[in-house]
C-alpha cells in the first residue's frame, strides 16, 4: 500500500493527520493513502525553506548537476515501476505513462546540463562618458524559494519541469502536487532523496486550494511556478503580491487542415493526439478546422481512425484511451457533449460514459458558443468545423481567450507561415497537430494560456536573477 504525506525540513509528516483513500479510477480499487497538511505544517515548510536558502545556494554547480544526473539514471532504471504507478493513480494508459517516464528522465538530464550554462557577461563602462575606468560583470544567482504547483494530467514530468530547473539554479522548492496524484509525487521525491538531493532543498505539502493560497501569498516565496487553470491563476495573481510568477495554463487548441493537406496523415494524427491521455492535455487537439472541399473525406477517415482506438484498462499495453481522472470529470464531459448536441452539433462517434471513462467522441459543426468550442474541454472530444478560406480559419481559430499552440496541415509553406505569423499563440506546428511538445523547447502561451516559458533552459533562467558587480578603477 502506497502512502503519500508531506515532507518538511527533512522529515515525512503524517502522524495524527487527516487521512484519505487513493482510488484507482478504472478498477475502483484502493491503491494508497494520503495524509493532509495542516496550516501549521505549511508554515513550518515556508519557514524551513526560507532558512535553507543560503545553504542550498552554496552547493557547487557540479554537485547539483550530478545529483540531477543520478536522479535521471535511477528513474530510467525504475521506468516500469513508475509507469505502473502513474497508470494506476491517474487512469492514463500504460503506453502513455511509459512515454511520460522517458520524458521525465530527459527533463532531469536537461536540467542537469542547463545548471552548468548559467553564464554572465562583461560590460565595459566607457561606452558612457561617466563610465571611463569602470567595468561591470554579471552572473546568475538563485531567486531563493520556488513554489511549484503542479496539475494531475502529467504529474511526473511536470514536477520534473519545476523541481529540476529550480534545484539546478540553486533554489529551494516547496512542491504542492495535485491532490489527485500525490502517490507519484511522493515516489519521485523518495527517488530524489535516495540519489542525494539535500533534504532541505525540497519540501512537499499536500492539499487543495487553501494550502496553495497559504504558500503563494507568503512573502518568503520568491517565485511561483504554476501549471493549471485560468481561475486558479487569477486567484494566485490577486494574492501573490510582488514576486516572480510563471503560469502555464490551459488552451482549446485548434488544428487547421487545408485543402492541399495529406488527409490520411492529418486524420491519423488528429485521432491519436486528440485522445492521448484521454484528452487531458492543454494542447490536446480540440477544434479541427477543415476546408470545405475535403471535409467529407477527412471526416470519414477521422471517424475510422477513432473507431480503432482501444478503450479499457490503463494497465493493458494495448489500451489507447484510459479513464478521466475521476467520475466527476466524466460527468462534466457528458454534460458538454449534451449541450453541444442541443445546440446543433452532430455526434459522429462516441458520446457514451462508463464510470470515469468516456468513449472518444467526434462532434461535427458545433456552434461557436458551445463549451466544446469556446472553453477548454480537457477530455476526449474533438470537433470538426468547416471553413471556406484560410483567412476565415485563422480568424475562427484565433477567436479564443486562449493562445497556447496550433497545428496547420498544408503543403504550401507560405500559407503555413501566414498562420504562424497571424495567430496569437505560443507555438505553431506545421504539418502536425497542436499536440506536440519536446521538453527542451520553450513551451508556453499568450493571452489566458500563460506567462513565461517552460523547458529547463528557459525555466532555469526564470528561476535565477541577474546580479551585477561593478569595478571602478583609478
């Protein structure tokens, strides 16, 4: 039986704490227990993290890098174990969780490498008349305490994307993982400690909104790195005060399939990346804008591809689509499907619920005001929407409060770059769907999709500050 509890100032905290059962969303079996964090625990974590800043900052860069390298190696050795736990706790198919472990290994390795690339520069003073006989040097220093708040949908890799760069930059981390995925966070923390991560370099607290609010409003926190939804991010922004804030938020990602596209390739990729992780990804294919000349052919091929996806036990390597995180999420998805149908959308496939599972659903031509179009689905639904001109597709795809990533299928490079230049998004994938990310690339969005960029190189820059030293000579 797995147990998740807070880790504060080098000790696991669970005695006399409220206990909750962790349930496998597919089998409904009890797979673990998690212990709540009290207000006093959070205060202890904040005080301990603040007190440890200088100690962790003093660790030489090569030591920090070697610890992260060892963590990557150990995680790779325990790949099957971590993937099994991920699938059991989240309902994510094993083929996807094995991939998430691979990505997490890569993220830790990248964090180790980037820790050694925190360079400064030399700036001559005599470009100014007042600066003759003066010179400035800059270098990077840790921000201090990083509050890392992570979601449930990629609960291993997204923790690595915060903890890896934070420690690589010489910071102390206070981690608050999603309440739905505390077992995998605990397992990763245990692994980090096993390979030599200093106990005072990381503190973990478990809980919901109140725990998160207590952390982010505290002035002893120097930077907030949050991945989640817009409602929570607005709440954080209102209470955080003057401190650095990084937000990786949601999206209702669009993919455009133009008339000259390879229809077979586009349909196959939309089917695969629209329903991987049961659609629980902020860049998951959600809105598919298809040129009217090819929409019938594309629709037929997409439905055929989706019908071949295997739904079922996440621990079965043949399963393509597992469960949502819980039944409440599945109920919401069904409500959104029903709303779209009442508004005029047609169900071409799916639209059925089995506990925490929803059969992959393809909708045709839902109206603009339907939630499946204008909000973030975060579930197994894609919608096919026709267009006549590329300008129309760009306008409709861009008509969103979100701006994370978009995909465009076309054989005309000028049209592809027209989409890239005109759309307000953080990333554009040419001849691919919106749902494509490599962990060393800058990842993030604009508008309500976030502030700042993830990826170890970019995160570690955000998690450090520039310090300048000036020498004035006679």
